[in-house]
């Protein structure tokens, strides 16, 4: 598991904000700090809580809410669902599901996130 830190802009209905996000290939889902989620959009309740294991032995975190947000990397717009995690150490974390969905690649040698602008084109066929 490796991480890259990058400034992104998160955008919700209420406002948008630039934050330093972790791009974490070891995290299953994208996550966001509760106060930031509320400031941007307002979180929605999950049908059932989701429990996540952490790197700490026996460590667990629980999410009871989520938020759907747009986010921008290098001026390109993406969107996804973020689990609201109390006690999250960073404002936001981009996890494997989002990385795969948008075909993002993490270049750990050069500490950068590689995005293909073609994947941001939306089609209705």
C-alpha cells in the first residue's frame, strides 16, 4: 500500500473547497471528514453502517453516512461517493474504487496522479 498527497477541489451543492487529499491504493472506498462533508453537501444516511478495517492491528472505523461530490484534479471533473468517517486524519481520501472507476494511475516514483482526460467525457448512448 502506498499513498500520494495531492491538492484537489471538492465541489458540493453548498460550496467547493480545495483540500490536500490522500490517494491511497490500499483503501477500498473514498472517504471524507464529517465536518467537510457537511460544509460541502450534507451527508446522507447509509441503509446500514459499513465497518472498515484499518492498518492498525484490530483497528476498525465505521461509516453511517455518505456524500456524493464532484472533485477536480488538474482542472478535470470527476464524481464519486465518499464515506463519511469520523476521526479521519486527512480531509479526504481517494480510494481504490474511485481510482479504478476513473482509470487513474498512481506514479509513486514521481509522486503524481495520472489521469486520462478522455475518461471525463460523458456519453449517453
